[in-house]
């Protein structure tokens, strides 16, 4: 049962957001509000009021943004998108409305969807992706991009220390501050010790956050940028130690992958890797449906190292197969909410499914229409960043390094949506910053090309003196 502090934390966050924006500016204040909310607000807890979306640690921030945008006369970044992207953005936001219209009948013991359900979920979609627009508009320059990197390094240090505390003392901070434990205790017990949950609700989410912070930190370490009293290399080592103690194999692999790629691979190779990850994410549902993806071979490979891990992997693949088969009955707009995307026993009505990966969850709920329109805004900046790096002398070495590292971090966030569902409003800001950066560079290239064309044209209009004399 949440205590009074949990209610106060949710209710006063709009005031905190307003203070941060006034104190640090709209851009940095938005980032601090999102980051602070994700790191410290209570999780698994919401306040339901009639007629508006429920207040939780994510919606309270984005709804505060909307109110403050209006009060301060700020633009949110929608106008900065090219016309095709605007259309896809609108399609993603209203995709639940199409889903509701396509599911106006009951399914087993579950109710039919109504237009109200579609409109409510459309509002939730907008609140979820709103930080992408903030990233597009307010974190598109090199200086703002560098600020984003610095803030995540500091956040990694703070959460690394809290993680090590809970690993030693058990994950109790959330219960001690807010009066309740937000998830299953048994899932946080691993290998004779504990996973830290701090204020994120699950050890896997904390581990993913630390892995993302590793990517930001190793970039600044490679660029020899120091923002704390200690060397950035020591900061990186500390965050890595905290990540190791989280006992999450997938996130540890992500962190090490980011470390090795950014330290030893060229920008070109990094961008190529991001495209391969994007292609894997889009094609994985198709390969799973057509039985092309080597699920059985991966289970047999895992069996050589750990029978427990192999069994867990096989269980995950079996659930994905059942959920994907169910999703394919409504492939375009999906089944919608109220648990209609899940698989139930025909006789007992018992829920027999476990939805871990965001990709299969999105496919089941929103269908390919919702899945592709959402994935587009993660994959498009990866593709545009790859195209930009192929142009010579467009970016300085430090700008090119920051762009490739940013793209790889976004790709890692994307690939984590296959085994888990870690996507949140803070990560959408990271994606939006990358999208805004590549669009900013494209506009800059276009202006330079236009200027060069004008100079060439004006030069061709000048008649040489000897030509005038001959005339």
C-alpha cells in the first residue's frame, strides 16, 4: 500500500518540473524532469482521476510538459519533422483508434473495445512519445547532444552507487521511502544475492539503464572529456562494476558490446552495426512466423553452458510462438487492450501466456500498423545517421564520434525490446535527440549546397574583361 509520500511525490512533480525549467532552461529542465522522474518517482503506482489519463511516474511528467508548453509558449518539435514523418507520427498516435474500431466484438470472456478505449489509448500513445518531439527540437545541436551525454554519465554514477547499496543491503529503498515493494521479490533474488531495483521496479530495468549509461560514459572517456572530479575512466569502471553486480546477462552483454565497439571500431563500422540491429528487429517477427530464425539451435547452444538458461530461453521462445500465432489472427491493427492480445486456455479461461518482449506485445495489441509506425521513429534516425557518416568532411571528428555512439546506444535500446520491454519516455528523448540531430545536419548540408550553388551561379554570370573587349 503506497504511503502519503508516494502521493505527494506524484502530485508535486509538476512543480518540480516547472522549477527545473525555470532554473536550468527549457531543454535541460525537460531532461532533468524526465531523468529524475524515471530514477526516483514511485513505480507501479498511479492515481486515477475521472476523465483524464492516470497519473503515474511517466504520464505526470509528460502532462506537465504539455501544460508548461502552453504557459511558456514553447513549441514541442512536431513542426520540425518532415511531412512524411508527421504523417507517420499521427498514424502512431491514432493507431489505437483503428484497433478499437476493428475489435468492436467480445473475445472469449473479454469485452469489446469502444471508441472511448481507442481515444484513451491514443492519448496514452501521445504522452508516451511526446519526449521524442522534445528531443527533436531541443537536443538537435552538437552542444545539446553533448549535454545529454554528460547528464547520463552523472545519472549513471548516482544510480551505480544506489545499485551497489541495494545489492549489499537488499532492494529496500523503494519500500522504505514509498511504503510498498513494486514487484515480485523472488525475481530480484539471483545467484545467492540480490538485484537492485532502486526506484525502477525491476532489476532488469536498472541493469538496462546502467548499460545505457556505460555507452554514454565510454564515449566521453574516448573523447577525453572530464565532467567530474575523478577521471572519466574511473567513472566508467564504477558503472561497469555496478552493472556486473546486477546479474543481468543481457544488459551486461549490451554494456560490454557498447564498450568494445566504441573503443575499437571505426564510426563506419558502428553505423553498419546499428543498421544490422535495426534489420534484425524488423525481420525477427517474420522470421519467427516462417520458422527461419534458429530458435532450436540457440537453445541447444545455451544448453552447453547452462541448462537453467537454456530452459528459460526455450520457455521464452514457446511463449513468443503462441503469442505471435494469436497476433497473426488480427495482423493489421491487433487485438487491443484488456488482455485480448494474450493466450487463454479454451476450457478454463486461464491466461497461459507470458509477454516479455515489447515487439510481440506491440504486435499483439496494435498489429503491424502500430508496430511499424512506432519502430519507424527508432530505425529512421539510425538510417539517416548511417547516410550522413558516408559524406566526407560534413562533421568534425568529435561530432562524428558523438553521432556514431548515439546511434549505437539507440540501437541497443531497440534490441532490448526483443527480450524485454524497457522502452520508456526517457529513452524516447534519447531517440528524439538522435533524430533531431540528423535532421539538423541534413538541413545544414542542404543550406551549404544551396549556398555553393548560388555562388557558382553568380560566378558564371560575371563576364571576364577580355570577353567584354572582344564583344
